[in-house]
C-alpha cells in the first residue's frame, strides 16, 4: 500500500524551473533523476512565461534558482492570483542565504543549498505531500461549509425551531444551538436563548413549566422520545408549542436532546372546533333520539288505547253477529269466524308493534326480561332461533341506559334479519366492573370492512352513536367460522365512572 507520506513515484514528477536563460540544469536534474527518472520540466525566466506555464498544465512544485532574472516574490504573485497551492522551493548558493530567507518570508516553502542538492528531492516530495494534505483539508472545509449552509437554509425554512439542548450532571440546561425560528416562537433571538436557557422555560407559566420539566426528566431517565405539548404565557394569545426529540447520553454523563419545536396552535384550534362540532352532533343525536322515543310512545299509546280498543270492539261485534246468524247460514258463519281470526291477528300485530315502539315490559320487569321478550318476538316473526343469556337477574341500569341497550338489541336483530342470512342468534347480557356488557353473535354470512364503510349503514352508525352517547365502547367483527360478533360496553349508570379496582376488591369481601 502506498505510504501517505510518499508521493506516487509511478507518475511523472512535473517541475516548473525558474532560472536564467543560460542556466545549466544538468547538475540539478542529475540530483533528481537518480531516484525519479521520469521527470517533466519546463524552464521559465520571466513572469509572462511563469503565467503561461501555470495556464498550460498542473505542476507538482516550482524550483527557483537565485540566478533568475525575476525575484521569488514575482513568481509567488501569479501563483497566488491563480489560487494554486504550488510549493515554491528556493535553490540558493551557500553565500546567498538572504535571498532564500526573504523568499521564505514571502511564502516560499523551503530553501535548499546548491551544494547540497541531495536534499532537493526529499524537500520536493515532502512539499507535495503537504500540498495534498492542504488540498484535502480545504476540500473538507468546503464540504463542511456547504453542508452548514444547506442546514441553515433548511432550518430557516422550517416552520419551527431546531434546537440542541443539553442537561449537565448538575441538572442545569443549556442550548448549544437554536435556529432562527426561536424569534417567532418565543420572542428571543438565537444568542439570547443560547446565553440563558431560562428564557425558554420562562416562556411557560408555572404549571406548564412543571409539566415540561417532568417530561424532560422522564425522557432522560428512561431514554424515551420527548413529545410534549404546552401553551406559552403572554399578554397576547398564547401559542401551543410541541417539542419532539430523542435523548442521547453523552460520555460525560450529560443528556442531550436534538429536535424541533413547532407551533401547533392552528391544529389545536382545529381540534377544538372539531371537538365542539362532535359535541354538537352528539347533543343533536341525543335530542333526536329523545324526540323519536317520545313519538314512538305517542304512536304506541294511540295503537294500544285507540286502535286496540277499536279492534276489541270489532271482535265483540263479530262474535255477537255470529250468534245472531240463522242456523242454516253456514257460509256466513264461516265468514264470521274468518273475520274473528283476522281480528285476532290484527290485535296481535298491534300489540307487538306497540311493544316495539314502547317497551312497557322494560319499565315493569327490567332490561333482561325486555330483551328476552324481544328475542321471542324476533324468533316468531322471522323463524330465526334467538337465545338470550343473562348472567344476573338483577341487572338494572338507569332508564336511559336500559332504553339505549334495548334499542341496540332491537336494531342488531333487525340487521340480522335483513342481511345476515343466519339461523341462530345468541345474546349475552352481563355486568362487569361497573359496566354492562352486551354480546350479540350470529352464524350468518359475516360482515366485511366494506359493509361497515357503506355510506348508508345507518343501523351500525346508530348503534355506535348510542354507545358513544353513553360513554361506552363498541366493536363489530367477523367471526372466524362465519357470522358476526357485536360487543358493546357501557357504564351501568350514565355520567358515572366505573368503580376502581380497590372498590371492587372491597365489595368482594
């Protein structure tokens, strides 16, 4: 492998020789060709010929003989103008050291006595290597400068502040870098934050600052991502700031975060508006459900009180009419019996519709009995077996929750009848840690993601909205062996949180 301190001897050594016109270079070249036979040289004896030589090709070194008609300074000037790192070596007579010293002061690299030319080649090779080092160093500096300029351009265009924050072993914080975005976020210039990190922390009030310090402490202790949001203080409208960075443990034991701080006020405003819109929609949905229940109750009352009584009177009149018929009017008597049977069916249908519209059994006997009655009506109406399992008989949530669960079960059975092509439905009602759980399974064709995303899946959306209005959870999934599983969990009482674990343990004993 080529030694870094030794130039490549396989290529020609290109030398620019500045000397008098009648200079005999034989002795000079003889001292070099013994070790480097492949040498390219050019003789220059004026500033013009030096400039021409510099334009024509690249040279490894320039050798200046003190007998030349131009001064070393005159040679160095065109080299500097061309921005070349071409080492100039002075070859001086032993009694003419002053010329060499003045040349060194002007920028020459070395002085070799003319009676010690054995030192010339090592001096040339050393300067070639040093020139290479300087070229590499300059290239590295240029790359670093270009990279830094690129980074600063990116940082200045980012919608936030890039930062490098360090916490030392004593717990003190210090910014080692902040981008220009600090002015917009915190109202401080870069040097102000880097001089005193407290200006950054003072941008937040007491509670927000405490949360920020806790987040930094947790991120440092656990090595986890710092992802913190908080509001700045100030007379004007406060800003929401998001800090995001991953901590790095340094060899000194200090912790350093390199990340970005961004203004997320706009997204927070949009989130607040969205939450407000959702709240209004939820309130509207609750109001509409209440109106629907009132209308259902009114219709059920009309069916039960008015239509029901009319049907009963018709049944009585038909029975009386049958008793008044002559004995030989068999056809009329059969027609009368047919009318009575139709009236029985109408009375049964009216009673079922009234129960569905206003589940009186729900108020009188509770949720389990109402769901069992609904399951029986469903089986009789559609011919689909429906089983109900209640783990406890005394499951008695408040009236709003009971009514919502009953309507959910009713809607789920309607969906099964319309879409599932099932032969069996199993419903399970149970209490678990302050929540009411309702599971509904069928053995039908199942449900796909596309089914749940249909724009007119109002039944599923209605179930989901009812559950969310009660502060519960809802899921619907296909079953592996075919069918659909609906699972919902709601608090037993509206507006109450489920009991804590310690309360459950106390109740057990």
